[in-house]
């Protein structure tokens, strides 16, 4: 038995070392060039963003077929499904990011990366303006033949007064860091006040607004942290800490099956999370929120406010929509069933949360599949462009007709994007999760501790790199041995 165990440890170690070596030592890349070996021009493909949609495209694209340029203010990919676990320290932030440059370096053709944000897109001239993040806001113009817009979305506040100034969001790494700092500062400040001080009570009321999956997962992580870790270090204070989840609709997690919603809401009750349903926040000050429930207006003092009420388009998206007559939705960029931007179908595609298309929700699952689909479209587009170039070179009419027939055939092979919904997962606390799975036409609902193990394995499988997978697994192991850290 000992020999078998040692054997499997050795094989496991060799496998991990091999995978890590392969990831960190990619093969040499083909450099960018103005033309291909046959003299045909090499088109420039600009990809905006380094999130789920854009990175999925980049990972699946044959980057030797284009001069690929990636523009994103964030020089890393962020694995958002585990972001709610980071402010409390279940997962370390570094474990769920992957640098753009290492993703780009692993592709076969050279990829140029600008740490910049696109500020203005001109779909008629096929140009865009970008503003550098690292070089004092320097602006620069880029020309493209093809453009993929994958800039995601920003948190929405619905214009509710005081939200932007006082609340924290949970969308990006700095948001998670800000929540962590506020949490720890509040706990320490409250500990220095007497138990009867109302200020102590306020500081220890952590309010989450929005009962979608972001708000629910974060509230669950927060309560876990209080029950499993803080209760050991600060037993008295931890009992005073209160997590409140405010949701405008009659239920949380509205995209999940009713049975799972009830399961989650019951668990929240057991966990003592204060669930305020049918309650809409109307105003926020630095210390209180005003919420409306029926005809009643309630003032809720808070120490920390985390705002998770969904998405709104980014400025660059709104600017682009404002320029094009066919872009008449306020919810996002309108695309057709091949992900082409309405009004610029010949040269611009858009993926992920910046788009609006009925039936495609703003999820990582959708953006990821869209990126994969676009990689295959761009492979065909390259072949089409090569054939078109041959047509221009060839003056023989019958040859041209043959090549044109090939072009038409290839264009016909570009089928509409078909989303394959595999289901939804959410962590709901106390090492329990819910899963609303779709396998073919059948639907399955799972909930509980086994589902939590399934949730963990699904997210491990989805991690972008082998390095991320190992770091996340180590974080989970670390928390089960040592608990969560309680320093900033
Ligand atoms: P993003 O991933 O947001 O990427 C947008 C990219 O564009 C970023 O790199 C950004 O820096 C860049 N960018 C921004 N502005 C500009 C600009 N002006 N120019 C160039 N680049 C720009 N979905 C699931 O399916 N399952 C989950 O479990 C899940 N969990 C989530 C948890 C949290 C906390 C959050 C916030 C979301 C979660 N989602 C989940 C939703 C999922 O993260 C999004 O649907 C997904 O990130 C959308 O991908 P995207 O590529 O459109 O945008
Ligand atoms: P969401 O749009 O899913 O939910 C926002 C919630 O906030 C809604 O239930 C809404 O009724 C509520 N709300 C809005 N205004 C309010 C107010 N003033 N007062 C009280 N409640 C208010 O937003 P979320 O959770 O940020 O998710 C964004 C996207 O990311 C969604 O598409 C979601 O599916 C996806 N996501 C998926 C996850 C998963 O699958 N596990 C995890 C996190 C996000």
C-alpha cells in the first residue's frame, strides 16, 4: 500500500511539474508582419478587453492568421466566479488572476498588448482611440480591419442617490480589496467601543443590496467567515455582527428553480442572515440606507454596504451606441445571431456583457462560448480573405467564378452562434451550494453539501490555467487547515 501511495504521489508530482513547465515555457511565436508568405496582406484584428469573452477568443484563436492587438485597462484575466470568496480570504486574489501577457505568450502568433482603455470607436473609418493607463493617460489612434468588442459592463446604481459615493461594488480586484479593508477596520473600530454604544452596532451591520447571485454568494461567504473564523478570535463581537441582504423582488436568485430558491432562503434563515425581501433601496447616506417595503420607509444604519444590483453599459459602449442609428437599445450593443454588431456587420463583432441579445444572459458561460465561436468564425474569415485576395490577383474569369463559389461556400459555413446552457451554480454558505443543471432537454436541481463539492470541482475545471487550478485548490486546503486570516 505504501509503495502504491508513493507511486501515485510521484506520478502526480511529475504530472503537475510537466503541466506547469509547459505553461511557463511556451513555444516560440511567429512574429507579426504586414503580409503573409504569399504576399497577401495580413489583417489587423483588435480585441478590446481581457475578460471572459475576449480571453476565450484569444485562447482559441490561431493568432498566426492576423496581426492581433489586445487593448485592455486590466492587464490580467479575472476568474469572476470566485471573486465573492476573496474579501473574506477564502480565496487569495492572486489565485484567480492570469496575466494577459502570459495568455498572449502561449498563443502561436505574436500578440501586441496595450494596457489602455478604448475611449472612442469609429466604425466607419475603422479606427479607435485608446488611452494609456500606464503612460499618464497618453492617447493613441489604432486602425483595425476587424474589431472584437468585449469590454464587459459596469455596476449599475439605477441613479439611486448616494450609492456611488458610499457603497462598495464587487466586480473587480480593487473592489474586493476595498471591502476587505473596510471590513477589518470596522471590526477593529467596533471592538474599541463599549457594547452599548449604538455606533458599535452600526459598524457591525454589513448590508448587501441585490439578491442576485453576486449578492447572495458574498452574503454567504461573509456569514461563513463570522461563524467559522471570527467566532474563534472575537467570540463576543462575532455574535453582534449582522449580515443583511436586501432584495427588491419577492425572492432572491430569480434565475434559479423555485425549489432551489426556497432551499437557499431557508438556509439563510438558519444562518441568521437577515433577508429583507420586497424591499427596495431608495437612498443612501454615509451611515444609513433608506429602503421602501410596501408603504413603509425604513432607515437601516450600516457599517459596510456592498451594492450588487446588476450591470449597466460602459461609457465607451454608450458612445458607440450613440453613433449608430441601428443601435437603439439602452441595455447594450445590439448584435445579430453571428455576434456581428448591427450597423457594422462587415468588421465588428461584440461579445459578453457589453451586448444585448434576447436569450443570452450576462454570464461568464455565455461570454466564454461566444469567444470560442468567434475564434472559429475568424478562422473561416481568414480563408475567405485569402480567396478574395486570389480573386483580385486573378484576371481569368472562369478561375474567378470558381474562387467566388468557394467564398460563398465558406460564408455559408459560418453558422449562427448557438448557446449551450449547461446550468447555473451558486454557493449559499455553510459549505452548501445549489445547482440548476441542464443536460440536453432535461433539467436537474441539486442542493446541499455534495453540490458544494460539485461546485468546487466545476470551478476548478473552469479555471483558466493549471497554475490557477493549483492555487485555488491550495487556498481551499489552507482554509480547511488553518481557517481564514483576520488581518487586512
Ligand atoms: P468582463 O469579464 O467583465 O471583461 C471585460 C474586460 O474589458 C475587462 O478586462 C475590462 O478591464 C475591459 N475593459 C473595460 N473597459 C474597457 C475599455 N474601455 N476598453 C478596453 N477594455 C475595457 N458568470 C457565470 O456564468 N458564473 C458565475 O459564477 C459568475 N460569477 C460572477 C461573480 C461575480 C462577483 C461577478 C461580478 C460576475 C460573475 N459572473 C458569473 C458574470 C461574469 O463574470 C460576466 O458575465 C463575464 O465576466 C462577462 O464577460 P465579458 O468578457 O463580457 O466581461
Ligand atoms: P442580478 O442582476 O442578477 O441581480 C440584481 C438583483 O438586485 C435583482 O434581484 C434585483 O431585483 C435587485 N435590485 C435591483 N435594484 C435594487 C434595489 N434598489 N434595492 C434592492 N434590490 C435591488 O445582478 P448580479 O448578482 O450582480 O449578477 C450580474 C450577472 O452576473 C447576472 O447575469 C448573473 O447571472 C451573473 N452572475 C452569475 C453568478 C453565478 O452563476 N453563480 C454569480 C454572480 C453573477
